[in-house]
C-alpha cells in the first residue's frame, strides 16, 4: 500500500509541474496581449511597444504616431529610445508600410535625435550627431534577414541609444480622406553577444546631371577600401523613375567581382549576395547607375524629391566584433579610367514588365486625373480601406505569432533533424563509402571503393601501397544520386583509382578527389574520362611541395578558385595551391606529446570551407576537434571541441547561414560517448542537436555533407551505406517499429524516443513523461484551451490509478500478502521474466539478449589510434585499417 501511495504522490507532482510548465510561456504572450490592446485606436504603433520573449530577446515596434502628411514629398522623422541601457544587437527587421502611402523609409541609429517632438519635419535633420543607417525599405520590399551570429550593435558604451525613423511620403493623394499613417518597422533585438557585427556601406553619387532626352547616362562611384576585412552578404539598389540598372563590384588586381546587380524599378529589397564577397585592405569598391533622360524636358539632378534622382548602392556587411565599424560611405569616383573595363552587364538595363511598372508607379502617373483613372482610383481606394482594416486587425496577431515563433526557435535551439525513413539506405549497392558531396544542382555525389578495401596489408611501413597488382578499381567509383529517392543519375571514375578517400565538388560541377594509395589529388569533369588536373606523384609518398602522403580531403574556394588539401595520414599539414595547381603555401605540424596546440594535427581528416568568413575548418580526427584558419594566411582563428565528440572526429561540413555539421568515431570500450552526428552553431561552437539512425546504428561514419534546406547525408565506410536525415518539420507523423516495440513518433520527439529505447530501454516511465510533455507543447502551439489540455492530462492519470488499484486489490484478495512471489498465471510468468533478477522494473536489455540474433558486437573495439577501422559484420574483426604516421602492429583480419 505504501508503494501505491508513493506512486500517487509522484503522479500528482508530475501533473502539477507539467501544468506550471504549460502556463509559463503563456504569461509572456498574455502580458503582450494586454499591452497591444492599450495602443491607440487609430492604428497599431502610435505607442512604442516593447514585447519581451525569452530571457534575452525582445521586439521593439517603431511606428509613425498616426500622421497625415499634407504635401507631396513630405519627409517625417520620429525617434524611439533604446529601452535598455546595456548593449544589445538588432538581428531582424519587419517592415510595416505600403508604396501606396510611402515612397521609402530609412532607419538610423544615433545618440541625439534632431528633435524631441513626437515627430518632426526631416528638413530639421535626423540626428544632431553622427548617424548610421541600419535599414532601408522601398516599393513593398520583403523583410531583410541577417545571417545567424550577425547583428547591428546598439546601446552600451559605443552603440546608438536612439532609433530615428525617416518616412518619405511621395504622393499624398492617398491621404485625401484624412486618414492616419502608422508606417514603420519592428525590430528583433537580443542581449546575446554576436561575434560578428553588421554594418552598412553606402555608395552614393552626389553630382550626376541627367540631360533631357539623353538615352544613356552613367553615374559612377569608386573608393579605395582602407579598413579591416569585411564580408558582404546583402545589397540594395535605389534610384527614382529614370534608373534602369544599378551594379556594384569589388575590383582587386584589375579583376571585377560582382557584388550585386538589379533594376531599381523592381521591389527595392536587400537581396542576398549570390556568392559571398570579402573586401580586403586596398580593394576598390565600384558601382554604376544607368539612367535615361528620355521623356524629360529639363535637366534632372540628384536630390530628395520624387522628380529628382538618386544613385545609391547599399551594402550590408559584417566584420569581427573587435574591428567592427558600423557605417561607411563612398561618394566619389577615385578612378574614372577604370570604368572602361567594367563588365558589359553593368550597361545592360534589366527589363521590367509593364504591369510591374504600373504597380510601382500607378498612383504617380500623369493620367490619374482622367475620368477612367478616377473611377479606378475610387475602386482601389475602397479595396485599400478593406485591406487597411484587415491589416490593423492582423498586426497584433502578427507580432504575437512572431514572438511565439522566436521563442519556439529558442526553445528548439533552431534546428532538429532525424532519419528520412523513405531513403533506401539498406538497398544501395556500394563499396566502402569514403566521401560525399553535393553538386551545383544539389544532387548527392558518392565516392566509394567498389570491391576494394583498406586493411593491414594495404601499405608497408613506409606508406607505399602493396596491392598495385590488383590494378585500379574496375567499377565506377563516383556516383551521382537523386537526393530524394537515391536513383542513379550519372556515374564515372572507372579504372582510375586504387583507394578513394576525400571528395568535393566545385561551383562549376567538377569533382575533386583524393586517393590515399596513389598519394594524389585529382580534378575531374562531370563527363570527362580523363582527369583535368593531377597533383602529387603516383604511388610515391612524400612530404615536399610536389608529394603527398595519404591525402585525406580537398576543398576549392568558390570565390578565388584556390585549392586546399589536407595531407593527411602520414603528414600533418594543410597545403594551398593556385587554381592552376601551383604550390602557394602550407601550414600545420604534428601534435606535441601530451597536448595538442593550435595548428597541430593528428590526421587532418576532413575540410569545410566557410567562404562567407574566408575560413577553412579542419576535422582534426585523432585530436577530436575542429580547427579553423584564415584562407589567406593560414592563421589559426578558433577551436571547437566537446566531450561528446569522444576520442575521434571524422568529418565536418558547413552550411551557409551558420550551421556546422560533424560526425565522430566509435567510443573505446567503457566510454559513454555515442557515435553520432552533431549540429553546431558556427558562431558560438555550441551543439544545438545530435542525431543517429533509427533503423540501424552507425558503424563508422566517415563523411558528412549538408544542404541549406536541411538535408544531411552521412557516408558510413564500414556499413557501406549512405544515411539521409532531414529537418524534423519536414517529417510526417508516423509509427516506427524497432525490436518488436511500436513507438508513436511525431516530429521533434521521435529521434529522442528512439535514443532512449536504444540506450536506456528500461526507462518506460521516462517515455510516458516525454509523451505528456510533447502533448502539452503541441497543444500550446495550436492554441488548444487550457481546460481541454487539463482533461487530456487527467484521463491517463485516472486510468493509471484505476489499473494500480485493481492490481493491488487482486494481489491482496486472491494471492494473499506474499502473492507477488506466487504468481502462476501466464501473465505472472511473463512479468517475472521481464523483471529479471534484482530489478524492480522491466529489463528490456536482458529480454532482447535472450532472443536469437541479438549480440553485443561492436562494444569490444580494439584501441587502434589513427585508423579508420572497420569490423567485419560476421566476426567483428578488422577489415579496414587507415593508418596514422606511426604504423601499428597487424590485427587479425577476415578479409
């Protein structure tokens, strides 16, 4: 009876904690809901609302205070103080404006606004001190998103303490009904320190004159850059009606690299830089605006009204925090002669459909006074009033949804992946899978060894390959697969390689591979049977500029074309070559005894380029860490190391936007670290998710590659398999059977549940607790009422109590006080068998161990430092051994 009472108390406490946990997040939104209702009835935003979500994040709503401009080309400004004194970072923007009322908006940061009034005419100025542009909007632009780990720094000792919003009302005919305007922007801020600080570089022509009727007029801007390196990630173009195309470039050693090119008559958003561009000291930043004076009868000058023109090229960049400069401008043309060599694309207008032009300029057209136009305007006005009302009704819900979304992202740590069950991982006929990559079409490229294996007989003590008599592999070793269904799309690489290892694909679709037996690096065209480039000397290991010793991986910079090779098993270095294969430099050395220092390697096994930061990250395998270096100099920048990595870290992959993926090796006997995959925030190095297969365990994951849409592929050299994982939100609710137990899995919980079944099968109470917590979270996200959720929680508690009472009654009335030891029914025998000796609960581990086919194979690993060791599936002995610099004693093999 005492046990029954204890169980009852535990269930009551669990229920109470769940209810409190459920109520907690709602209190944040409830406070926001009451705040938003207290706003002016004229339009949302007349009071500056601060919405807090999470421990460190908040939103700041900056809106015009219900203004009615009376003249066209009116500029209104208003200011909002930063609601905190300490340092914060702006990490996201959400605009609230329409081109029917607003021509463009600018958001400035400064310490002293030009006025203390609620709002003022911007002719008085925006700020009394130096101001920085943080954001710009025009022509119904979508919101700008900053990369992860990047933010505009505000507050504190050096950041701006005020935000000043400038709104340009071009045509005020929309205000004839005297309605109020509350255009503005909502900022998402955080107190979490951002390692990379965003800034704005404005290139602007100030003296361009456009003669009337002139068909083509160019406005050129160019400045030498004289600061610390910056990395460009977004751009925006801006002109008025006469602009045809605006282009921006980096000029380095006479070579022009495109930053961005766009028609200013299209939505003037911040567009992402297609191929991230870095700017170094003494580079030249250049921009050209192309205008046409056709249709004008007088000269057009640079100015602030809609009848004037502008030539602006905005660049969003980020820099390391210690060197950060928040705002820079360029208003001159430092080298007019160089524009003779500007790429021809800069002179070609981007065509814009007439209906888009009408949408952009419709309410400015000269014909608007005609009867037909008046009728059209009236219809549009009525439609806009309906949309306006809907917008006012929906703004509050948007901010609430945004707050919920941001908090959910924080709680879920932004990313979660799990195995794609439809992927035919066990059906692919592959050899040892050594390398993976994605081609420019996002197809999966697999590098495998066909019928060849790496074992203790492959090399002698001097790392010379001993099985040359076998000849090259006769199968196609490079396979291109459809990333959705694994259908073979293309294959190549027959009769070229002896022992494949690393693989990457450059931006042009060329395959770059390493062969540890040949000690060479190859460049192959997708349809070429012969290599386009070969580095190293065939079958000759070495340590000079012309030789490799078992090179492990290769990476190609998409911007410069530079080639980086990790070399390797018997060298401890990274080598850089020019795009043509000429030696440039190298860095790295062997690990010191007792402690691994920066720049030292014990098998640099895998490479990941971070082009937007000009860095190269290396999976330092036997040191179980990731080291990152500057591409230009090889200078060490950081180390990422976690206990969860265990003793080995095999591969690393980077996804633009700030996610880093990795896989580790099998743990040594007695060690707890699992062989698994990792998802990390590159900016902080923090692990935000781990993953492993559901259908079959990893055996020796050897390489990993990830795409921007959340797909992750892992190549397992021992299992001869390729695993596919996807982001959890793409997965549908489904039922998975494993070891005879059916587990209902939904989105985030399924990988965790499977891990608990695998590692701690006896913890069935934990499973029930997780199911309840997941039910609460799901109900919270869909808005189910508290009463309904309480009911759903009480029902299983009541059922469980009834079962416990029934069992207790049966034991005391039928079997007596010692009935537990005298169970003879079939159910009693089963319970006794599952309980096991000395256990008060079900021991699924012993239960499975008693069944045929279960073994503990894989837990008796030999200590073979420096090897990619693969165990034979039949007897558990070594079937591959990738050696480090010091040869190891031969191990028994069944190969």
